[in-house]
């Protein structure tokens, strides 16, 4: 049996429609099931037979909740993924093509990184980001609640860069030392290359790298006009050469502290009033 789990709220409420349009032709016995009807993933996977499969349909936010809600034993089941979200940074990172159909998710869920903030511990699949990227996701959430339209993340980011978002001072602590920055616009830690619906903020990052390192990116620039000239280059990863504005750290364990609380996002899910976070390359290293 193939259980197709879909998030009805994905892609501004079009998740069910898009999942059924894309996967109705999947061969074999199948059943569509909304994730809202799964009360306990431990019980859900306990009922799986060895030959059963799961196809998860949603976006990056759906993945974020899924990897934190499922028990470790769930990986004994073959779990596939078909993106139907609005941003789909995970799908972009792994080179997903619709014509290829659902992609096996299990290899990407092993040894996931963990972040600690506000007393919480969360696994993440793409990134944990602090700064203007958190602001962008916060504004996108507000827009989504007001109207069901496609969200232009780039337009929100440009508004923040132009006048609305105020940069911070930051302290970055890695295995190699402590670094202080002024005028910090964002400080994401990346498991994949993309965030924000297609921005290649960490082009050197490889999520399946055997060493399992993460890339911590600090964007720091005093002048908004200078930052605005560099910002478009992030979509192709061409911002890496601007060393006066972007700093990269390869880390397995790091801590980032801002001088004031800001919004953060973890795989597109927003948390407010966060002033610091600590990240580990895997949950095993945090223990």
C-alpha cells in the first residue's frame, strides 16, 4: 500500500489539489491522506508493513514538521517526497524534476542537524536563519493570512533592504574562534544551498557530504546601496566573491548571538523574538 500524505495548506491552500493531480497516476494500491488526520506518527508508522511506502506532499514547512514529528523507527519505511509548496528550497537543492516523480527521502533524513533556541530543540533539513530572512518569512506569513496569493519573497526582501529592516551587531562562535560583526543583515546556518524560494546563499554546501559539515553565512554591510547591488547575485551564488560583505564558516558546532531579538526561520517556519541560537551538525553531537 502507498499512503500519499499531503498538506492541504501547502502552496496557499492548494496542497490537496496539486498532490492529487500529480500523483493520481501512481501505480499500485494507494490512498490519499491529509496530514491533519494523522494524530500520532508513532502509531501511523507502527502499522506499516515492510512493503508499504509513504509519499509526502507539501513544501519546506511540511518537511520541517514531518522530520521533527516522526519517530526514528520511521526510516525503516520507504518515504518519498513530492514538492507542492510555494518555495521548495529542498526540491531545488536536490535537483527535483516533476517528470521524475517522487524522490526517496530517507537518505536525506539521516544525521540531520539540530538547533537550540528559546529552550527548544529542532531538527532542520535546509537551514536555520536569523536576520532579514526571518523578517521576510514573518512578513510572508502575515501576507498569507490576509490573502491567498502567491508570495513574492524577493519583493519583501527588497523592501527590507531598502528601508524597513535594521541590521544588528553579532557574535559568531565556532570551533575555530570568536568573530564579531557590525551591520549584520543575516546569519543563516545551511544544510542545503538554498533558502527564500531560490536564493543560493551557500553554493559550496553539500547536504550529503560525508563529513556532514554545515555552512554558516554572515552577511554584513554598512551601506544599503552597496548591499542592494550585491543582493541579486545571491540567486546564482555569485555573491561569494564579495568578501567585504559575506563571510563563510564551515562548522559542526556554532553559536550566533545578536544584540537584539529578531525573527528567525527554520525551513520557512517563523519564530519571533530570538536573540541567539546554537547549532549542531547532527542531533547525536548535541547529546
